[in-house]
């Protein structure tokens, strides 16, 4: 669920033992990267020197030697250096197979923009009938988009 929430516009990074296989230069680059990152960071690590450099607040799990139960101890405090800037993610994302995923944004279009988009789609569909340049799936997607735009235009007229 966390991954799904962060897929389009990541705002939190979770690192489990990030220092295990890093050399000195890699460790320095990681510290600098985390310092520059504008989102939240959760780190699970046994490397106290590393966590002292990058963490303002620590939740430390300790095992009681008497009972064997875990006990959580908190150190430090949350520091807010200002509000996190509102950022937009990329317009297109590529999955692990290299497939392009278009990011859909919820932005309101004015009637002129909608009419222009409708004309462009109708032109593409008309050109496809003449030259047969698109695949069936792309044609269906354009048809769906055309219907969506026409519905949005009608809704704005009402």
C-alpha cells in the first residue's frame, strides 16, 4: 500500500541497512543525497555513525536482558526546516521493463483547450482511417479520450 501511494510522486524513502555494501565514497554520496532530499526518510540500520549524520530523530529498539522483550526508546526530536515544497512528479514514468506509463493529472481544462484537444484527436482518427498508422489499442484509447473530452465539454456547458 505504501508503494502504491508513492508511485507517481514519491515523498518518502525507506532504506533497510543502506550502508551494508557501500564503500567510503558511496557512503558519502548517500549522506549528501539524503541531506538534499525534500521528503521523509525512514532508515533501518545498525551503523550508528551513519545514523548520527543523517537522523534528527531515532527510534531505537533494545532487547531487555531480563525478560527478552523488545523495548522502544526514542532519541532526538523532529526538526522542521520549513514546509516541503509542493512538487509535481514527471509526466511520464518507465516501469522495470522499459514500458512508458503516462501520468494522468487532474487539471481542469477550459472549453477552448477541450475543443482543441477534440479536434486533434478527431484528426488523428481520420488520418488513421486513410493511412492505417495506429494499432487497434491506440485507436480505442483515442476514442475513449475523445468521449471523455466531449463529456467534459458538455458538463462545462451545463
